[in-house]
């Protein structure tokens, strides 16, 4: 049986806590681009998991790590590529 590639988010909140979310690859590239645009417009992240929906307002988020991601998948966002981050 073929394994579905996993994707994930690490959502870091202003209060210092972190929420990790794992999910299978969302197949349709066009739908993913529309989803990113919609999330940015609504300023909230909606996650369906474990039979419910979690709504996370951007005002509570410090930053989000999304992995893995290829630059080609989010090319229309003005993405800085090949960066290194240090804290």
C-alpha cells in the first residue's frame, strides 16, 4: 500500500505555546493557492481535525512553520526562497 506523504504546520502563538498539526498532502495545487489567499483574507486559520473544526485567529499567532514546501507550490505569494533563519 502506498504511503500518503505527510505535511505539517507548527503554529507558534504569542503566549509562547505551540500547536503541531500533521495532515496528508492536499492534492490540488490550484485549490491550495486559493486556500492560502482565503486564509490571508479572513485572517484566521481553519483546521478540520478529529471530527471538529478549530478556528485560530491570526491575532493570536506569532508565526507559522509549514513543511515541507516547494517554492513552486507557493510561487504566487512573493516567497523568499533558500533562506536561513536564526533566533
